[in-house]
């Protein structure tokens, strides 16, 4: 569709004189959840353009997407500041306009690839995108309010409202990170007003850090002299910060907040098990990092024995991703293990085996795809489409009030994990009773048991 047509359709809907952003249409996205909206970019999205088009950009929402009226919207700046502020969008836009390109990646990107598996949205490769963000420096807003000595953290809250009895999504970042000139409050994405599901009218941009810090629909910024201990800081988005035995439970006191991204690269031009003809072919993908930009991308076509440099795309920005390509003529018909590995300017690279953590954050193992060069008829078998099955009444009544079945059916969980998941849902408002709990555990652990991905 022509870009300007798309933009006009998408941007603004005038309803009774109010200005709100309409939801963007999505192109071929992998749906992880319909309510709340969680969609993943398919592999071809990495190759389409340097900036990820908005209709290809992944969406991760803990709560349902709120509709915010921009005219009535205000941003509160409060807490340990000399002069608390209430800013309208127009007032905010009077501050110096700043623009940067940055990758936004969900902390849980790749969770669906972990073994053993864990509960959570089963993202594979595409809960990541690269966009141009325009807005103001968070530091400029904070300086206007005059932060007081002793400030250690800045807490964000948005217009979204929790589903059931799940705690509100509130996240904070250290005060020093908030004052970093690259930390922004953005009102535009790829040159258009922020789309509704990306946080209209204002979201936080924390380049180099995972998406959980990039709060959406921002309405309040609180400068604090103590660490906030709400659910999404104290319990959610934490990891052990060191390798732990796969499948083990980690003492909460040993867990640290998720912050910087991991250096990572993706092969997007080919999928595991594909057959290719024995002529010249181009391997392509993207690579990204944290505060230190990508220095190099290397490809191996022999299972990691020999690594050769890939060509990096000309588009580059400190926090943006690099597209890469590698010309390859397979020397003979065979079954090849093709791998890609990125390194950043700090010397960090990707591991050959994935370290495990309980919530499945920071997946960045060297990706391997097996390619069958002219060995006929031997692609890896694709799992057969599951026959549709009637959802039993107990699941429909107890589980499908807040979200759809897709949030449930993608899980690969043992009986014990299902028991824990159902208890979590009970805490979040599901009407699980001693009478129906057994039936739920029975059904879900048989229907959606742990199974290895391949
Ligand atoms: C009162 C609302 C509510 C009901 C009812 C409910 N859930 Fe949930 N469920 C949630 C919320 C909230 C989330 C997490 C959304 C987020 O943070 O992205 C969630 C997420 C999930 C997920 C995704 C993995 C995860 O933990 O985030 C699974 C699986 C799930 N629910 C299973 C169930 C099952 C099984 C039932 C029925 C026993 C159920 N839910 C009933 C509110 C509910």
C-alpha cells in the first residue's frame, strides 16, 4: 500500500473532537496473544528495510492497550524534585527535539527456544525491531523539575490498566541512566506520531536496554530516593546474572533486574531444515548489541570450525542494528550447519551454548540453521498442524475471560509447571477453585505438555 495512504489511515481518528491514535494494521505477524496484544515479527521483517516498518514492528503489552486522548493527556513529574511539573504534549514538545535510531528488543525474545521450557509468551526471533525515535531528552524534563540530592531511581507509570488482579506495570531505571542524553521520551516513531500500541502519545526510549524499561502511554515520572518494590521491579524482569543449572529454581535474593541487551545476530534468509540448490546463494540477517555497537559479524558454514566475515549494511547508528550478508557457494552437495556470530566494540560475543535462566531472558546463543544442499527430499519434518479441538467448558469459563487460548496453547509445560501457572492465574484473578483446579491441571498438562521444540 502507498505509504501516505497508510499513514493517513493509521494516524488519527477524530472522534467527538478528541485526538487519539488508531491501532496500526499488522502484516503477517505471528500472534502470541490477541488480548493483551502481543505480536512477533516474522523472519522476513529483518530483511525488508533498515528501519522496521511500523506494521512489522513487534508489540508486547502486559495490559490491554489504552486509548489516550492527547488533548486531555498530561505528564506528571513528581517525587524528589524541587518543582513538580504537569506538562501537556505541546509544552513537552517545546523542549529541544532529539532523534535517534535504536533497536527495541523484548527481554523475553527467544524464550520459546529455551530447553527446558518455561511459562511465558513463546517468542522465537522477532520480538525485536529497529526504529527512528523522536522526542525530548528525559534529562531535560528532569532538569526542569530540579531533581534533589539523593535521587537514585526514576519510576515510570502509564495509562494502561492491569487485567484482573495482576499488579500494575510500573518500571524504573537508575537515576544515572535517566540522565543519560540518549534516554528519551518519544512522541514519534519512524517519523509518525507514536502508534497507539507503541505507547501513544509518549513512551520511554532506553537505547541499549531491553524493552521492559521502555514504558508506554507514559503519564507519570517519579524521582525516588529508594528502590521501588512493585511486582514488575521486585519479581518480574529479573535474572540470576550468572549461569544456573537448567530448570533450577533461583533464590529471589540472587536475582537482578534485566538491563542491557546482549550482543546477538540472526540468520533471516534461510530457515532450519531448508533445501537449497547447489548454486551461489546469499545468507542474510541482522545483528545488534547494547550500549557498544556491533564491530563485526562472522559466518561459519561448517559447524563453527571456520569463521569468515560477513558484509555489513551501510546503514549504521550507535544503537541501531546492522543488516549483514554473506555470499556463499556450497562446495558440494551436503548437509551444512550454517552459523552466525556477532561481536561488539567492547569485545562481547555470543555463546555457543545458551545459558539458562528461570524466566527465559536474554537468549543470544549463536544461531544454527541446517541447510540441505541438493540432497533431495530431506528437509526436517514440519510438525503436523494440530487438529482443532473443542475447548472444554472448565477452561473456557475459568481461563478465557481475560485472554485468548493462544496465550495458553503455545506453552510447553510439565504438570508441576502447569500447577504453578494456574496458581499464578488464581492470584491474578482467575476463579480457580479446589473443585476445578484438578480438572484444569489434568487437561492442560495432557493437551499442552512439555515437548522439545524439534
Ligand atoms: C482475571 C484474568 C485472567 C484469567 C481469568 C486467566 N488469566 Fe492467564 N493471564 C492473565 C494475565 C494478566 C496474564 C499476563 C499478561 C502479561 O503480563 O502479559 C496472563 C497470562 C497467561 C499465560 C501466558 C504466560 C504467562 O504466565 O504470562 C498463560 C499460559 C495463562 N495466562 C494461562 C491461563 C490459564 C490456564 C487460565 C485459567 C486457569 C488463565 N490464564 C486465566 C490473566 C488471567
